[in-house]
C-alpha cells in the first residue's frame, strides 16, 4: 500500500517505520534536521520490540512533491490539523483514506470541515515514543496501539483493509464498537492531567499526592463527562474511575506531552483540551468553571508561544 505519514515524530515515526518494515511504500513529511538525517541515513527506531532502520520511499517537507497515497496517517498536533487538511486537499483522491492519530475529542470534525467525509476515519493511538535525536525515534515503553473506525461505527471494507495492513505490520490495533466513546475515554484522561500539569509544572505523582489538586482533577473530569453526555457520548463513572486508576499508576516523574510543551514555551494543545471543553460547555449551556480557570490561566502563555511560530 502507498502510505504517507504526515509528521515523523514519536507517533508518525514509529508507526511509519513499522509499516515500511513490512514492505509498504511509505513516504514522510518531515522538517529541519530530522528531515535531513532521515534522507541521509534512513529512519532509525530504537524500540522495546526490536531496533530497526528503514529507508522510506520518499521524505520531503513539501506536500506538492508527494504522489497521491492510499492511506495518510496524521502524526501532527491537533491544533495543526486545519492547516494540514488544507494541504492534503491537493493530493488526495476520492479513495484516499485519512486517519488522525492525535489526542483531542474533535479531530474528525476538524478534518471533515475541510476534507470530504468519505476520505476521513476517526482514530487515536496509544504510544510512548519521541525523537531522541534527528533521524532517530525512541520507543521507551508500552505496547503501541492504534484505535480507529468509521464515524458511523460501520464495518466497512476499508476498515477491514486497514486492519489487515496493521496486522501484517505487527501493529496492535482495535476497531471498537463505538469509536467516539474510545476517543473521549482517552480525551478524559489526557485533558484531566494536561492543563493542571501545565499550571503546576510538576509530575503527575506530585499532583495526585496533593488532596487539593487531586480534587481539582476530579472536578475537571466531571465537567468533561457532562459535556460528553450532552453530546450523546456515553462516558460514565466507571470510565472516570479507570482514568484515575491510570493516573494513580503513572510512574514517578511522569509528565504529559502538552504539559511539557507549555513548560518549554512551545505551542500546545491546550486550546483543543480544556479550551475545547469550555467552548463546548458554553455552546451546550453547561458550566465548566474548573476547566475555564485552567484554560484562562494558561491562555496568555499559549498566545505568547504562538507568536513565535
């Protein structure tokens, strides 16, 4: 299959390398030193599942140089999706499949505001990986998984086709009965920890060990559930309990990627996390005071970071 991976970071780099290893024609959109290193020496993957080096079919920073692919995996940040979707309009055909893998609850909607709905699947992923140095991805822990499906949760031919693709590449995957619920379950966890992490600038274990901050996280998650339920997403108390079990089990020193972006002065996904809940709450008539407090406190830093783009 002819595959384009847009974004060769921890997410796109890992899954793209596995797909290339299994014999697919994989191209990457990359930038800067990372791009130059991949062109020169290939893409290295250091993984708990085995180290490999792959030589992609094509690597470029210019979308106009890419042939029309069968499948596009999006490994960029959620706030970058509108711009990326506008670029993809130039190269997709009616049969091209676009699969978003980033965090966030409304990525499918962002894409389908620009791209035809028949091109877009809903999706997310679970992975702990990052660019260790230009040209090298480090997969440090946790078995990576891609979760994806049709927006109407139907079992289409293309779902079966991509399932076979991932199986042959030895990529763990799930086609759930309700893809929207799976997206919101992960969003619940990520949104609950990211904003508070960005405010406190300490690791998850230090946040959960504070009775005040733990309660603040619980209020955050309750507001997220209220917004989800108003959108007919069946998040419930069991899902919240499981999210907090994950929070409790995070190793000492763990921080969320959005938190790290905030701490490093980079543009983050806060607009797509707590900011999204605030806006949806206002639209649906649901009060979200804790998410609003977190968002408004982080918003000036986010605006400053985006001035550097």
